[in-house]
């Protein structure tokens, strides 16, 4: 997903990912055709013009959604400074717990044994609990084809799953054993802070009531066993965090829709660090990003369809995923 650059290009690209949010599709395309609103956005620092951030700030300050584009336009052009202040102060930290259902097969591909999960760009750490959720996988026609952990009082994640050219995802029979969970974020969110979790809810797209329910359950899960989060730059903090985690199990460093928020030089530095840690045997690396974010990873597999993320395991593309975890198409481990 394009996050910086020409406003028209950024908002057109965002609209490619919003087929399940008619409101945000209308808003994004409305911005594309509205020179006055584009001029307002261009007064913001480039990293702060992101559609997710701008739209969430408008909703935070009272724009009820779903709503026509005119409501967003009126809010931005009539802003008394409140929306601008929120855009400048807060961040896009979606922390979509539904993505765990798309990450689980890659974790299963690593085989049995206790894992120590380390998340880059962890936000509140809500994606560090694949062992605390049931996972239900359905075929394209809605049939349940696999379940794991769907019992007792666990909340359940739903995901549509398929295979590319006959590839079959390594769906686990049992939930993974997570012996330790932690992460790093420039500005980690405290899962016990009501304001922080309210902001996470504001980032959920208007029509996505199912994601709001997942978020509420994810907050409850994390509050029961808060992760160990470190504030800081990932390149500076990750090596020590990986070493710390290694005392508890095989380390898996994961990230979803995170590296796209880094400037290009920082992104390449992060990629180099992660490849180095894998080469040293210090960890496995699980990436889940837009196809242009880690092109060398994307290039190890078949070309993904528009609007998909690419799931990578140790720098090899293994699947295409929906950005919010709704679908997984397994492409297989490359040689």
C-alpha cells in the first residue's frame, strides 16, 4: 500500500484495497477528484497524509460513518485545528488481530516446539496470541475445511483459504506453543489504556463490525497476559530482543503492514538486518506486507493479484493474504 508521495497516487492506491468498505472507497476517490481537499492535505507533513490516519482522525472528531464523501469534506475544510492535531499526534497502528489466521500456517511450517514470538511494529501486541484463539478455515464456497483450537471459551478467527496451482497450506492439528511474546514499536500502545484502545477502534473501517468484535476480544486476551513491548527503533532494538527471546524457544520475528511505513532507506536497513538474523540462525522471519514493500521476497513466488499482501517465511514468498486476514492463498515454499 502506497503511503507517501503524490496525494492522488496515494489515495488511488488506497482505494484498491477498500473493496469491502464502500464508505472508504468513496472517500478515497472523492479526495482524488477534490483539489481543495488535496490542498488541505498537502499542508500536512508527507507521512501524515495517509488515508487511514486522516479518515480515522475525522471519525475521532465526530464524523459518523458510513457517511457520504461530503461529510468528510466538510469536516476537513471546516476543521478548527482539532482534526489536524490528532493527525499530527497519533499514528496508524491498526494491530489487526485477524491476521493471525493467515500467519498460523507459516508458523505451522516451522514444525513442533515452543516458539518465542517477537513482533516488529507491535502496536499493542494484539497479534502475538495465535495460541489463545481458535482458527476456522473455510473454502471459497463457505464450507469449513479445517478447525484448530475451536473449543471452550476461546474467541475464533475465520479465514477463507485456498491453494495456488494445487499448493496446500500446512494447517496445524494443534495450536502452537508460544513460550514468550514481545515486540518493539516506536510508540507502543498500552493495552490497559482505554484511550489507546479507543483509537484502535477508530482505525477499524466503518462497515467492519466483525473486525470490531475481533478487536474487543483481542484486547481482552492481551490484557490477561500483556506482552513485553520495547519502545524504540527496530534496527536498534531488535537484535537484543531476539537474543532475549531465544532463551524461551525458537524465535520468530513477525510483522504485518509495518515496513511500508518506513522511509525507503530505513526499510532496506530493516530488511538487511532481518536477513542477517535469519542467516545467523538467530530467528525465523515472517513478513506480511504489500508486494512492493519487499520486492525481493515477492519475487520468489508467483505474481500476487492486485490488492493482496505477500506472506514471506525466511525471505521466501509462501502465500497471498488479505490485509485484514480475511483470506489466505497458499502458494507454497519456494526451493
